[in-house]
């Protein structure tokens, strides 16, 4: 199987996408073709054997071939003719903007390119924390209580500590824990640098957190192990950044079979049909044996490969069984009817 | 102002999009450039003076120039060089699939083309009835109670009549009112022809329905009149089809100032920041002075022009004040930090 990895994009998570993409070399056994999406939204084909993060920070990627998109294909332009890139499937590994907000998924839909990533509705739901909560609640999956503000709203907090998150970012960018009123304004300023809206939740110290990844293939769920992520107040960007390069297997959390089952059943409800075609990681909180959704990572760092026993086979299995779109017949039946009734 | 109207697309509402687009000739006073998106997702430039629905049903549109998309531009290919189309803004008038599901909006975002239409999150929310309800409820806007099913679920109904709707379609396509158990299976079959999921609501005969359109420009709302749509059990496709060509001014509903204010305040909450850049029509039900959201038409038929006093000016005003995306700096700060810490 020939796999195009699309990474980069106009995103606050552009850089961790590079790290994530490079990590795939160690975990996917099939042929990889790297397509970098730069800050001007130009694609470049980076040879797999020379890929390293410095290529991008130094701007050296521009030495390589520019790639264009057309129906069912990616191609490079030549003096006499264009050359198409031979591939089977695209893995969208652009975190945050472009990748997780539905732009790239829509682009691939439009050009009829098979891709492994959340479809556009799933992107909207998982990349916007307000919509994630609305979605979860309508499915009777619990979430932490929250308030939603925009830049011009007055923020009134009755009880500290709280956690402030920009509405749309992942990877803890712009997130602050606020212990008292004095810290509030600065934390809001930081969050509003990244988004015009924020979500504010109570910060529950020492809350148990568990991560579970998985996907559905032909109506059957495939789950990773459950991991209890390393406990710090919250994961700061540098720490997460390094996490995006993870390829070694994680340790299974020491939890009861009952709790594991609960986490899986919440995952199934959330994955639903909406996330078909993607491998996602759900981050849950557990309070007194009740499961709360924290967030849905629809393109998790390094694809959460480190949580799976055999990521490479799972990837290949899903890539070979991507969801099919309903066929829409375009018959002009009604236009013809109207024409007939007009006597034209 | 030069306005490109993009219409058609792979959609069950492909045909009504054609009717909608042609109606714009009568209501927008600026220069119109018609780009038709056909069932193969090829764009064609149809001369404004000859456009008529028969061109499409007879397949004659293929005689005209094929149009391609690239950064900030649409162009036609020539023997010696490509020719770009001069324009100021795109009006996305593709109803249903492609237009309202976020595909075209994403495409225009990707290629940095200014467009008047709902942004991708707004598309996901308004084109999926389950997500519309989840969104409305989280904003404390009432909706009719419902059940959500997929094709494999057993459907149990305690009380008739009910209304069955495919999850993702507009324009009443695939919608049935079911009066008793005998009619259930057939109605489900029809709905499942269009979507793998359905929403079932109680059907409330004689419920009052009111439509209100509007948009926000520079933090100020601009509303249409409130219309009470013509009362039939529900609007069937032929009836709606003709409605999509409406250009004559509608009659203002005879309602209290208090109810009008309630409808507007619900509209504002729903429009929020999510629908910036678009003119939408919200269809509300009113039961005992309580307002319920029925649906959000994010690209309403003929842009709901018939509800506005001066649609052409409103359009131009919004087109000149489209939302701007937050600038995202791509600095490689973290990649450089990691490089430094590695001593490379």
C-alpha cells in the first residue's frame, strides 16, 4: 500500500504536525510519500529518506517539487507534461487548523481522493469545544460543566480554580489554570490571542484522566489499550510537543474491567457514524466512577500509535475499508417537469 | 461589484440550486458571473445573458468554458495561456450537498477566495438535523422533541402522527408524515433512500410556522420581515421547487411585536458568531407563544431575497464586510527549540 502523508497546514499546530508525520516512519510499515503543506498552502513532495524537522524550519523544503491537486490525483508539473503521484490513500496528519477543522477533508472529498481522517462534520464537532460538548450531551455522554464567552463578554467567576481554553485549539495551546481573580485577565488575554471565544471550566485538581483510541471497521470496533497519561497540572505545549513524536508502546492503565468497559461504551457512542474513516483518541475524566468526555482528538498526535499493539495493520485495515459516500443521482427530473408545465 | 454565483454540485438539491441561481438575475443589481458545478464536479462558466434551466437538463452547458480553481482565482485554460476571471466575491448558491455541507466553503477557504456563505462549522451544524438540535439546545433555544435512528435500529413509535426526515436533507426531500403503524415502513424506506439516519418528531397539525431571514454585518443584525409560509401539511418538493424561484416580495405575518422580538432574539442567539459571512433563514414553530427552532437554512432558496426590502444592497453590504480569519503565525519556534535541546 502506498500512503501519502499530508502534514503541516495553516495551523497553530503546524510544527507538531511535522513531528507527528516524521514519527510515522517508525510505525507504518508500508511505503510512505510525504506531502508538506506550507504556510502559503502550497504542497511539496519531501523525499521520505531525507525528511527531518529542520528542513521546514530552515525553509529548505522549497527545494523539492511543488505538488498540485486535481480530480483523483496529486501531480507535479514538468516542462513537457505533468507527472501524477502513484498512491492508494492519504493520511491527513495536519493537526489543528486545515487538518482537524474540515478544510483538508473537504478538499479530498471534492477531488475524490480516498483519505483516512475525520469527515467534515466530525471535524467541526471535535475541533470546537462548545460543539463537542453539545454533541456529547445530546448523546447522553457527560462533560464537565462550562461557560462559553466571547471577547466582548464580561467574565464572572464564582469559584476558583478554573481552566480557560481557547474554543478551537488542541495541544494545550493558550490554556491556563487560574487560581484567583488576579490571574484572570492575563489568562483571558492569552486565550483570546488564539481564538475570539473561550470555554471556562472548573479545574479539578488530581482528576483521573484516561485516554482511549480506536476506530470502527466494517461495523466492528478496534480499541487501543487505555492509558493514564502522565500526571502534571496539565500538559504544556513543550511536553505535548515531545509526546507527538511518541512511538514506543504505552503502559496499560491499572483500572477495573468495569471502568474499561464504561470507557469503551462511551467511545462507541461518540464515534457513532460521525467519525467513520478516522482513528480517534478520546480523553476522558473519571470522577467517582462516572465517565466524562474531556476531548475528542480526531487526528491524535502521532495517530496515538503508541497505544496500539499493531498500529500498522490496523491502519492498513481501516485504509482498505473507508466509508463510501451515498450515490446521488442527478436526473433533471424536476427541471424537465417544470419545463413541461410551462409548455416550453 | 463583480459576483460569481457558484451553483449545482453533487446534491439531491442540484436542480433547485439552478432555479435559485437564475432567480438572482432579478434581485442582484451588480454584475453576475455564473459558474455551474456539474455532477462530475467540473466548473463551467455559463454566460449570464443565456442562462436557463434547460441548458443543464439537456447537457448543453458542456459547450461553455470549463473553469479551474487555484489560489485566489478561477481561470479558463487557453492554448497559449490561462485566463483568470475577474471577480470580487463568490456567492455559494449550491443547496444541500457540496454547498451546505461545508465542502465548497472549505474549498474557498483553502484557495483564499472571498465567499458569501456559511463557514464550515456553520455548515455542519445546519445541514445535519441532529447537530442542529444539539447546537440549539446548548444555546437554550427550544426544539421539537425527536428520536434519532440509523438504518439498522428498530423503530418504536408510541404515538402517531409523526414526521420522518432524512438526517441531512433540506427541501422536504424524503420527508413523510406518518399517521399510523401501517404507513411506517414505507416512510422509513423513503427516508433511508436519502440518508442512513433519520430524525422522527411528533407531527403537530396546524402548528404555527414563521420564517425569518437575516445576517450580522459589523456586529449589527439586519433582519427581513417575518413570513408565515403558506399552510399545507408540509411543503412537498414540487411546491418548494417553485418557491426557490421566488423574487416577489412576501407578505409580513400578522403577529404581535412581542412575538416578532422573540423570534429575532432566538435568531440572534443561533446566528451567534458561527454563521458570520452568511445570510440565513431560520424557520421557527410557535406553540402557545413559545418559540421552537425547526431548521436553519444556511443557504436559503433564492437567498430568501423575497423577505427583504432591498436584498441587493444588503447583499453588497455583507459581501464588503466578510469575516476575516485570525492570522496564524508559523514561526518554527518549537522545532528550533527541540533542535537546540538535541544539540543538533
